């Protein structure tokens, strides 16, 4: 069997890389982080990562990027005004549905 296409090699390399990414901060940072800037930066990293994965998917998941962008704007406004997760999701779905009806 060809070594370049052996799936077990890919799985082992992927597992080692994933393990290294998770273990390196634990081994290097044994004390509490005292830097106020670094702590605030690390606090926002999960939110930024989630936004970077979610926003492009929201815009490109629909038939038209216009309806995805409209749903994104409606979702931001609804959540800013204090709506919960379910009402925001329903409003975004309705926005995509109505926008695509009007566009196409």
C-alpha cells in the first residue's frame, strides 16, 4: 500500500498536532497570567474565533448572500435588544425566507 495514502498516518499526525496544541500552553504557563492586556486578549479569543467561523457561513449558506447578510443584521439587532437564542434564530430564518422570496 502506498505510504502517502495511508489513512492511519494521517490520523496519527492529526492526533499529535492536536495534542501538542493543547498541551503546550499547559506546560509553558504554570503560573497565573498577571498581564492585564494578555488576560483581556485571551478572554476574547473564543468569541472572535466563533465569529470568524460563523459569520462567513451565515452569509454564504443561503441561495443569495444578500439574504444571509440581512439575516445576520436582523440577528445582531434582535440579540442586541435582548432577545434569546430561539427568537433570534426564528427571526433570522424568517428573514432569509422572506428575503429570498422577494429576491428570486
